[in-house]
């Protein structure tokens, strides 16, 4: 390659690099302006709780773990220490939703979803935690929307957060009643008013938590 060719290629490469850098900076700016919702989950065993919103951490859980199996292994010593009989306390799965962006987030729906069979071709179902039933996604509409149950917050300003918790025994009993047994892989699915979807996977093991009524 001659000197003339090099003098032509050099400016072209510089222009290309400048274009790529400009596009990358534009991508970063657009990403920073997008809503950012962080969803954390953990399993807890506590005395006296209920489904729904929980943004008050004044009373910390007695025991907790990142996995339901880990929580279950902790139960034996805990029950003996406090003289309890299972399920005298309430095992729950708890979710903490935090707005990590710089824009106000308006939540439109929160649902507990899972898929049967293949991840690609299985039916998408929604668990309604208040009516203890499972519905096909296309029939769920607002019936299984946790945000539609009571005066729960739907607006999260930057840095703000809200919590939701669900009783594992109740979820497991509903799943087992509907024929879904074993370790059912689910997700807390949150959508905002712009149409963005945020998901946090979790599991409900009916072998651990399903507890027949009256026992």
C-alpha cells in the first residue's frame, strides 16, 4: 500500500472511530434515561404476617435465606428454640422493588406468572394469590394484578422502593390444588405504564410448603 493510500485510509479510520464513539455515548445516554427497576427476593419465616405490600422494615424477620431450601433447613432449630410447631409461623417469599433510575416509575401491574411444559411452547399461567387459583395469562386481565388489590403504591420516585410478600404455604397449596407440583419455577412480573416488563424468578416447592388444611 502506497503513501497515497495510507493518507486516504487514515482519515477514514479516524472518522469511523469517531462515529462509533458517538453512537456508544448516545447508547449510554439513552440507557441512563430508561427506567431502572431493581427487584430483590428472599425467603423468610416470621410470626404474624400476611400477603401484600410491606415497605415497613421496623420488625425484621426472625430468620431468612436467599433460597427456599436454605430457609427450610433453618426451620428445625428455629422451631425448637422458640417452642413452635410447624406451621405456627408463616414462611413467605418477599420482594423488594427499588427505583434505581433518575425518572419516576409508574407501576401498572404486578403478577405471579409461570409456564407449564417447555419454556418456549408451554402455556403461560398466572397465580391469583387472593382467590387461590391459577388462570391462563390471556384470561387473567386485572384479576391477578396485585396492584389492583387495595390502595397500594403505584408511583416510585427515584431512590424509593416498596415491598411485597406472599405466603409460601398458600402459594404451594394453590399450585398443588391446580395440579402443579414439585419445585415450580415462577416469576414476579412487573410492568410499568410505558410497557416495560421487569421479572424476578423464584421458586415454590410444593414438597416443602404444601400443607393440607386441618392438619
